[in-house]
């Protein structure tokens, strides 16, 4: 006699399926922050490398010219004469960032925003872009780092930094010490984010990522959580936290204030 065939089917019950989905959701919730942190850590490393390359370029420039580039050539001032050229330090060091061809396309006899310089100004330079900054539309080549003209945190002397208008400083002018004086810092939310435009040189008046600073001013700002990446005249790169004391920050920017500040201890 032929026995009836019994069909055994293995399947999840609805309750079991819900439990599995819940476990998966919990695991994703636990892993996602770790993935985001890993990505941000990688972006911060890339940002630090950018500033390291900028530091090497500034040193190579100084070796050749026996001085640093001026912070801005022919500064216009607010409401000033438009024909003034207003070229930035970051345009002058292009050959030392392996951007010789781009440097060669700049017509230095015309202002930075003249039609003859439109193609050059629109060119992106990867070293000048922090990977944590997302830009959907950028008509001209961006820069997320600014030269430090000076500060008003310690005193009211604004031009006490290393990258100032019209005057090229030497390493010898930095009597506070090359390794403990800042020259470039992140300016990720700059109102003038163009590497060719001399307005990327600024006076620091607020703390790092200070929410009370007017968004229309250049300040040390970044999109890295907890602080911003900075570069010393000596070429070392440091991540300074949002809680960095404002007076200490100001002393790190002055070139000859006579202060003794060890940036490595911050």
C-alpha cells in the first residue's frame, strides 16, 4: 500500500520575521555612526594632508624668493578701486603645488576677476578643497583655507600675522617661532571662497567655529566636528578644538608679540 506523501515546509512565522528585521535595524543603527566616524576621520586626514602640501609650497616659495608671498597683491578694500588686481597668496604658490600649467594661464597684468582670468579662476585645485565641504554649484575655483592676516583677540593691531596685504614677510620676521605661529587655517564657510581672490586673507576676531561670529566674515571655521585644522609657519599641521582659549589662539597668530605658546600642548 502506498503511503501518502507528507510535505514539510520550513518558513518564518510573522513574529520571527519581525524579530529578524528588528535585529537588522539595531545592527544598522549601531554600525552607521561607526561608518560615519570612519569617513569623517578619513576626510580629516585628507584635509590635514592638504594643509601639509600648502605648508611645503610656502616653504619652497620662501626658499626661492627669500620671502613668503604677500597675502594679497593690490588689495581693493571695501568699496575701493575695482581696477586693482587683488591676487591671493594661494594663486602665487601654484607652481609649488604642481600647478604650473594653471599658474601659466593667469594674466597678472589684469585683475583676478577680469574676463582674461575667468578660465583660470574657475579651475578647481584639489589641494585647496576640504573633503568635508560639499559644494553643489561653484562657478569659480574654491578654497576652504584662508591666510591669517592677523587677529584682534589679544590686541587691536590687525596686521600682526604672516600673510598681509602688499608686504612679503620673511621667516625671520616671525620672532615668536615658526613652529608656534599659525599662517593658514580652515575657512570652510568663507563668503569669498576663491583661491585666486585675495579676500581669502583675514583677521581672526572670534574663537574656532564660534557660533556668534557673523557668517559674512571670514573666520576659522570647519565642518569637522569639534574643531578645525591649522598650519604653522614651520609647516606642522594641528587640529585645534572649538574650546581653544581665544587669547591663546590670538597669541598663536601674532608673528612677533613676544608670547610663548606651545601649540603642541593644546
